[in-house]
């Protein structure tokens, strides 16, 4: 037995232990290449990961199926929705919409805007019914346009997924803001991916009600949207019903949620909910998101002294 222990220790010259004890550390031959310390981390010859990067993918954004927190532009502690398998003929990034029949859109409060009245670019979190973040949306408009044109301003709104990829782009041109003028009415174009139109939301002239038409990429009418005569969010939600083309069947709705007297009075940060059929085409679901933003700017946006939080159509 002693002879065997002596032979075992002799095979590990790096150790200096009593006879009968195995070595505490592996010999030099098993310690890996130069620069390897036995712990995970940056290795010799590889640059360290950028700040805020937690795995593969662009810096500052999480990888799919891995809920992340403290993402740029979002509140801390809110996980991202895991990416599902994309259905057939689904534009990249819209696969998230194939799994949900309800979307919550929460506009972020801008402190500078609250204190000074200086209009800043709007930012929104787009979540599912479980509170998981699906997308993040940010307005891309210059300072002069925001503060001179107010709620009627043209804008580009970019929607990104959890990889930081821009998956939806909304383009609103400058149009007439008066319901008394039947020409040059409001509209918004929805692109997914950016540069590829998938649908349009066109305002339909009506003397009493706010009405819109949902169109596909070929500008063919698909659905209708009809709102109330008095668009006022005083202590209650405001519903815009999504209807069939003959307006006989309600298939969903866009709701402006009441957020409380203080938030409604001192900010223009609004919360919306969108409900639609689960089996609706993902492109039309993306168009519904565009319709919600158009309704927000038309009826619930305010800039400085230009209040547009309620009105009669």
C-alpha cells in the first residue's frame, strides 16, 4: 500500500503532500493554455465584452428567450417577452404578435417636459397582458417640428425588439387637423420591416364621429375604426371600436385608459390597450399599433399651451 502511495505522489511533482494524499491541484499538463485561470471570463486574445452587454447580441440588448432588466429606454425590472417561433411568411420581428391578442402601450413620463413644457420625443413601452415588454417605441422628430407643429406634427416612430433591431417604422405626414375639412385628412403608414409597407390607417371624414379605415399593403380596405363623439378621458376609459367593413361586427378595440387625475392633468403620458383576434394576421396587428399612435397624437397629445386631452368631434 505504501509503495502505491509513493508512486502516486511521485507522479505529481508539483505537490508537496504527505504520503497517501492526492494532489490538491491538477498538474501543469492539465491547467490549460497560457492565460487560462480556470474561471469563465475574457480569455487572452479576446476583447472584453462591452459595458452593459450580458451575452450574444448587440450591446445593451438581451438575447432571445432570456428576460433582461435595466434595458436602455425602459424601466428597470421589466422582463422582455421570450421570442416565439416565427410563423410562415411573417415579417422579421412580428412573430411576437402571433402569440397575443392584447397589447398594452405605456407612454413614459419625461421630467424635462413636465417641468418646462418643452416637448421632447415621446417614448413608449409596448407590453403583453403579462406585463412582459414586447417592443420599445421612440419618436424620431426634430426639436423645431415638435414644438412648432404640436400634436399635428409629422413624425417617424421607430419600434425595436429585444435585440435592438428596428422591426416596425411608423410614418405620419403633415396633414390637416380640422374635422371640418374633408380633404387632406390624417393618415399613417406602417412598415415592417422598415421600408416595406404592410398597411395604412386613413382617417375617414365624418361630421360627428372620429372614423378610420384600416388598409393592407395594397391599400385595400380591411377593417374600420369608430370612436365616440366626445373624446374625453375624464375618470374613465375612451374606446375606439374596431369593426368589420360593414361595421356590423366589433372585432376589437383601442382603449385610452384613465391614469389618474394627477397624471392626466400634469402630463401627456397616456396608457392604451389594444384588443384584437388572436388569429388576426400579424401585419394587421402591427397596423393596429400604428392606429393607436395616430389616435394618441390626434386626441390625447398636448404640447406646452396646446391642450388636446379631450374634445368633441
